[in-house]
C-alpha cells in the first residue's frame, strides 16, 4: 500500500510517500547518529539525496554512524553549507532548511536522522520525503513538494492508495492549508484519508526509547501543546491527552527521566531544566521538525484496519479556539450583557 502524507502544522512543511510492500529493510541505526551533529560549526543548511543506483558517499558529517556497518551508507549527496553558523542543529531557528530524500530501491536507511521508525516495520519503507523548513507560507511550496515526492518515488497521484495528514495541534493557518490540500486530493482520486496527531508524530521517532517521551510544540502566548508517551514492546502508547498549557505546568507532573522533543522543547529548555534538572533529556534539534514520513507510518495501521476518516468531515485539531473565535466570544458577551 502506497501512502502519501503531508505535514504543515508548524513552520516546516513536509511531504512523504511510503510503501508497505517496499523491499526497503529496517533501519540499522535507530539511535539516529546524534553524535555526528555535536561538533561546533557542523550543520546542513540544504541537502538533496538520491539513493537510487548510486555509490557510497564520502560525506561522513551527514551521519557518521551511517558508515559503520556494511551495506548502510549514503548513496549520493549534494550539500550546501554556505553561511553555516555554529552548532546548527543545537539552537532554535538554525538547522536543515531543505531536504529531499529518495530511498527508492535502497536496502538500508542511510539517513538515520530522518526518523528511524520510518523503517521500523519489515517490508515498509519511505520511498521519498521532501522537507522545507523555511519560514514561508506553505501554500507557496506544498503542491510543488507533492509533485517532487511523486517524481522521486516514480509514481503518479492515481497510484497512491491513501492520504495521511497531520491534523494538529499546531499553526491554525498551516493546518488548514495541509488538510484542505489532502481533502482535495482525496476527493479528486476517491482515495481514503487518515488524520494523525502532530505530537504523536514527534514521539514516534524514538521507538527504541525505554523511557518517557514528551512532545512539545510552541502554541504561542507563552503556552505549549503537549502530550506524554512511552513505547511498550515497540508500540507507541499515549499516557496523556493532547493539551495546551504554560510550559512549567506541562512538565510539573513528570517525576522520572524524560526525553523532550519539539520546537517548544528548545524554546522553553531553561524552564524545563529548572523544573526537572538532570531528569530532562533533550532530543537533537533536527528531530524537532515534524516529518511526513512519521505521519505516514503512524497512519498505516489505521489504513490496514480500514479505520479511515470521512474526508468531507476532517477538520484540524486545534485544542484551543483561534483569536478570531475568542474575540467574537468577547464581543458576543458584551452585546448580551448590554441588552
């Protein structure tokens, strides 16, 4: 089954295509090779990867651990690191601005940072993934990114069996762009749709973690969207519902070592460390971008169970009301009280 997934819930925009019948093998580097990004002055600002019928790359900085086992390596890579700044993956707002990955006919994951869980199931692989982290409106790039992903995967839209979309929480405008695009594609093709939580997608990157995982997304207004998870026998289990809270309250009940991931984990790192001290563990910053491949793989089980959405009724999961709704409520209250 071939699934096209879209995420537009934050400042980044991501499109991926997975195939449950792919010959891609499981990832050999589930720990995501974080140490290769720890050195000052090393970071990728743009990357294009094509893993189709190439030879091994000689660029170890793109993931040193990917060269430590036979058969696992980057087949081809073009990297532009012009105007790089120090610790590009360790500071908020600095990281990979664009990445294109084509894993068609690849046998093992050569880019562990793309999310080890995307190769977690035998016979399921990511055929193509396109991610753009530039701070521009997603409507400017999304359809072009979908066409790029389809081209890299060697597919047409009619060959896609289903669509997955990140349904929130996140940016109200971004969510509307992604969901309306997927609803249009589903309506035109007659294919099913599954909506996936963005917080789930962030946590799903760490299938070999034995401890607590907390996904945090910036909700603005000095609040965060948050949820806690734990993997049990390789299955992601949600321990709290999606919530919107001030960052100190979001972590107030955590009493054990916890891995934090998401753009708000960086934004409110000092507050989290003040509350938890050594119990706070932070994922490498390149994991804080939500990847469509995670959305796609999370949707797969629901597709297999035929547990899909009514595309016409699919709406963003905002958690809280928009500013317009809040302002309307205030105006309505004033009008009612003045009668």
